[in-house]
């Protein structure tokens, strides 16, 4: 269960990350046009091209994936006491973090990727938050937050 995680990873993976994923789902579903337009920061809202129905469907499907990840995280981290399952889940997410940040930075180009002052909220989520999650995952997997605990026993594994 999430109580097997050390306190900081528990806060990040079992509370903050699911909340962030639900926020992404809401943006994709309820503000689809801006969700699409904000993927690449633009200096002027006049540069925003109306999105096609296909782009809107893909954005909503991405939102559905965000909700799926939120639910999987909540269910996995709050139902298993098997640390191997938790760690396998965290490894899968770390791999997915790379697959999320790299294409975002590729499409932004190096100059815009490193110009954090030009980032909009979407770039902060796609790059900044995802990089933070990746670093937190790797730090947890390396054991730098301390040992996992057996739920209800307070005993280190």
C-alpha cells in the first residue's frame, strides 16, 4: 500500500501525481481547444490554428489516458503490500516519463526547451513536472528516500 512508500514518495506518487493527472484529464476534456493549442507555447494567441476534429479526439483520448494513469496509481499504490509491484509500477512510469519529455522537447526545439521563461503552463507540466516526477522516481528506486516499510508493521524491508 502507499504506506509502504517512504513519506515523500508517498506524497508525490499517491497524492500529488493523481491530482495532477485528473487536472490533465479535465483540461483535455473540458478545454480541448486550449489544451491542444497550449502544447507548444506561442508568443501570440493569434498564432493558434483551430484544431481539427481528429486533433480534438486525440486530445480527449490523451485525457482518458491521464485518468487511467491516475486510477491505476491510486489502485496499485493503495491496494498492494508487495514492494516489487510498486517498484515495477514506478519503473514503468519512469520509462514513460522519458517518452513524454523527449518528444515535447523535440517539437519545441532546443532553444525553446531550455528557455524556461517562455514556457506556458502546459510546457511546465510536460517538461518541468514530468522531469520532477522522473527525478523523484529514480531517487526512490535508488533508495535515497529510505527503505520501504511493511504496511502496518513499521518494519523496514
